């Protein structure tokens, strides 16, 4: 049924062909066959299909090729490790998709319970799955609402709509109001929606939507959408494609030249294998996963649990954080923020007696008032017993109690100031001051209640005369450390947007207090978002820092609009209303205290529900991304050097300077022992003082490519010229032995330089030595292995033991390469300094 909130209840019953007595059993059964069961339908996909889908990745294909090369070249250990990593990655992806299915099931559970309905005019209890449009449902405190219902009776009905708005403060309902057709779901005063809960009062209504037609079902539908690939995965796939194309072109060129040189086919195949072995950085997938894994372990110690490994790097790429308010920025509880008292003792008395909270449980405002009254709360309630009560009424907008105060029956009342003012006997000046206080609190986004006391004159409200004794303003207070975290994020070039279901004034007040909102920033509402095209919305989002009264589908749309225009969006959330946005975000961050539905679709879970933890995690993510960038430079530049050396020798018609087995050994004693230490490298500079890097250029931008080429050409051409010279003064066997050692040393020294991307080694030698001391341990192991190859089993590697003079030759090119990199870094430092001037 369309827009039942906008028509009279009589018309609703006519359209539903029902009545206040409910449906007959026969009619209900007929409608159950027509409309289906009142459950959220879910599409079932076989678990085998979900598992096999995990292998449809270009990166997985490359890992499998690397595994094949490893087993062909006898590196069984690498083969086992790579296959293990592929299986682990696939199992993680499989598990994650199963968890996404469980998110839908968690939403489904919100529509499963027993409900009281009228059938044939008789009250009976049935499973919620058997509800049909036209059923008349009776609601009472504690009930779960399992269908969209148009109310036609209500008494003090308060509903928890946190599934829609994310705000736990109950919403008052009024069956008698008639609403405009285009009203937002959170303003549906005469309706209750599936997935919400009755907190107080009672109501009776007609079911207008069930199953997949409910508003809750539209939230569940969004969960089915596949999230985008992580920036890391996209960047790696892009690099692999380009690198493979480059290698194929180079191998083809070298093969054709070898053929034109009339070399034997066996010899051509031999040097092409040497080229291929030197070209494939088979250690890259392993060390990348190792960096991400170690990063996730570090994050776990910092109260961040990683459920999806590439998300570790995505953290460092985030350009926008769309954060929830309640529970992330604020403590998720109301507290007394400000008090304006005409008579403070009487104000405390009313706050204690006109209150239904018990032992910290009850309405959030009542609980906050009890804490404010403090140790006197229970004492006052025992001293002045309650005689009668008038529950909160939506129309009257107040709650009142009658208590015996020193032998007199007194009416104690709290509610909206406008509702108490007509009964007030305060003088003009008191009322004027109260209104000033009210205006001041309201402007700062506080929820304000007025409090009054007077003689009880009976049940007729018109006879009540009270004295308004004060106002109290409530606010959900910000968590400790959030303001500092916001400032750190802004300094790091990350925009923070508060997205909440709360009211604009309240949201802006909190955002201002923690530094998210400042003068000149825009505050958007859900209705504003609804009225804009995607392009208009993105333009406005550049200036907006607070989005208030936002529905789940609107939060989802905001995330999509930002992503489609190149932003990397991290979304925080804890409720069911956050699930669609968490699922589609580049990085979904669920709160540890949040719903299972939210945690099951998130890529990370923040154990300590605090924005500060998220900003610290971003810092960790940037360090991890930097270490991946450094290891890519190291592995690809050294492989490039080997490629240039072998290709130059072949093109010049010289013998092979390195045999395939030697290339494999070089990779073992250099990359194999050094690259595993890169995850342990410390932060270079302050990573939170720079803007986020474009994730698609995070690892392979022009500066990175230029640095790789500079070292690769220096090492390759340097060793080629040395090899050519050595062939003129000694045997091929001795020349190969020297080049074999020269390449190893050059790659070790490059590993030292790679620990700092920008700062020259000699600019701060102490920092160069301590940024990653473990690399020297790895190099020590490599030196021992290289000595073993040269002096214990030289025949295995087609070399002969080299003399001290030969070691001198072997050091020439590595030292030149080291200085080439050092000079390049100094030039970059000077150019950067000049740019800032």
C-alpha cells in the first residue's frame, strides 16, 4: 500500500479491505498465499560457487604462475608458501562472503517473533511470518515490530528507531496525526516500521506492508551489492599487467636478436629462461602478504581487528571518513550538559521524583537525571513516595507524578517548556529569563526539558498551577581524545564527515565541539540529499561536514557518490542502519560493541569504539603502505638490473654474464633474506603530515618508476661494462664469478638504501642504521650463503673462488650504484626544498 501515513485510517481499512476487528482466518490464509510469508527473502548461492569465485583474480593468477616457476626451478619451499597463501586468501574471501550472507540473516531475525493480532475479532498470538496486509496488530512495551504498521490507537507509545536513524533515543508516536505524502521515514509519527522496538506505551495498528515490501527490506537489499575491490588489489593488478607486457616485449626482442645472431636454439632458450627467472619478482606476493599480515597483528594490539587483509593498506589511502556520531564520536549516552535553575533544590526534587529510571535502566533522559541528582536520588524517592502518575503523552508533551511531600500532595512535572508555560505562575522576569536560557541551549543543540512543581488539584490539567523551577539541557558527550584525533586527521589531509540520524542542531553542536564543523561549513539533511542530483551532491559534499537526519539508503548513496568521483571512503558504524554503507565502502569499520550485522560486513572491527583509534589505525596503514612501496621498489629495481645486464650481454653478442641457477641464487641471498625484513621498517618522517596518496599511484607513480629505472640501468649497464672489461683480461669463468658477486653486493646495498625512500643515507646516518636494523641481520645471512657458494660448492654455481683483487672488482659497481641512488636522493631533497620556497 502506497503512503498509508497520508490518508485517514478509515480509508486505510477500505483500501486493505479490512476493519478494526481484523481479518477472518480464511481471509488471512488466502492473503498469505498471495503475499507470501512475512520474512526477508534471501538469494541462495552454493558454497562451492562462492569458494571458486575467490580464485577469479589477476593477482591470484600471478601467484599461481610464481608457484609454477618455483616448482620448475626446484624452489619447493616457495611453492608451498605461495600455494598456502593462495588458499588462505581464498578461504578468507570465502568466509567474508559467508559473513555477508549472515548479515542478511541478522536483518531477517529482526522480523521474526510472536505477535498479537485480531482474527475474527478475537485476540490470538501467531508467528510474525504469518502476518499479512490488513491484519490488526496490538503492540505493547518490549514488542519487536515485524511489519510496517499504520497506527489507529496509541497511548504514550515510544519506539526505538535506531535501526533507521542510528539514534537510541525513543521516538513518540501519535496515531491521530495526518502526514504529508512525501515525508521522510523517521518522521512517520502515525506509523511503526519493521525492525523497530516498542520502548514504552501501547498501540494498535493495521499491517500495510510485509516481507520484502517493508522499509527494512530495502536496507537488506543494499547488503547484497558487491563491495569495490580494494585500492591495493587494483593497483597491484595494474602493475602486474604492465610489468608482464614489458617483460614479454623484452624477451621477444632478445629472442629475435639471439636468433639473428645465429645462436643455437638451446642457447637462446637458456638465456631466455635466465631472463624470465630474473624478471619475475616471485618474492613480491609473499613479502606483500607478510607486510599486510604483520600490519594486521600490529593493528590488533591497537584495538583494531582486521577481517580482510588488503584493508590494512586501504587504511593509509583513505581520503574521507564518513563517521557515525553516536558511540563513535560520542559516548552513546545522554548526560546533563547545562542547568538553568530558579530554585536548584526544587529542580533536583522534580528531577528525582518525576523519573522512572531504576538502577541506571530506563529512558535515557531519566537515567541522565538520576546521575545528575547523584546520591540523593534514591533518598528523595524513598522520602517522598509516589501516589499517582501521568505517563508521557505525545499531545501534552509532558510527564507528571503526584508525590507526598511533607504531608502535602504535590504535582511534579517535566516536559517541553511550551507545554509547562500555560500552567506557570512564575512572574514575567522569571519567564523571560527561562526563555533566554531555553533559546541559548537550543541554539547549541541541547535537548531541553523544563521542570515544575505545585499543589495537586485533581486530574484536570486546567486546574494545575505550577512554578517552573528550572531548565536542564542534555547532550551525548564527546569521547575523550576525539578532538585531537580529528585535528590529526585534518592535518593528514583526510576529510571527516559526520553522518547521523540525529537532528541538525544537535549534530552540529557535537561536530563543532570536536572540531569537525567550523564556521562556513554546511550542514545537510536527508531531505537535502534526496533533492540533489549526484553531481550537485558531490559539489555540496566538498563543503559539508555534517549530514543529519540521514537514512540508511542516503548514507549508502553519499558513499557511492564520493567513490565514483575518486574518493577512498572509510565508513564507521555500529547499527543495522549502517550496514549498506559499511558493505559498499572502500573500508568498512564496525564498532566492537555494534550489531552482528554491522560487524559481519565490515572489513575491520574497532574494539574500542573511538574515532581516535581509527585515526591511529590510519597512521599504521600509511606506514604499511610505505613499506609495501619500498619493497616493490627494491624487488623490481634489482630485477630490472638483472634484466638489463643479461639483455645487454645478449644484444652485444657476449656470453651470458649470469646463468639461470646463479640468478636464482642471487634472488635467494639478496631478495630472499632482505625483503622479509621490510615489514619491520619504522616510520620514515611523520606520515600524518602529508595528504593521502592516490591509491592507484600509491606504488607505481612516475617518481617510483624513475627511481626503479635509475637503479636498474646503473646496476645493469655498470655490470655489463665491467663484464666486458673483465672478458678482455681474464677467463669467462672468472669474469662470471666476479659479476655474480658484484650483482649480489649491489642488491644488498640497494636494500640498505630502500629503507628510506626520500632521505639520503648520509643525511642522518644514525636513522639510516636504526630505521630497520633487521635488514643487517638478513644481509649477514646472505653474506654467509654467498661465501658458501663461492668457496665451498663453487662447481654447483659455475663459478670459481675469487681472490682479494677480484673482490675489489666486485665492489666497484655496487659502490657506484649506491652513490647514484644517494645523489638522486639529494637532488630530490634540493628540488623539494626549492619548491617550498
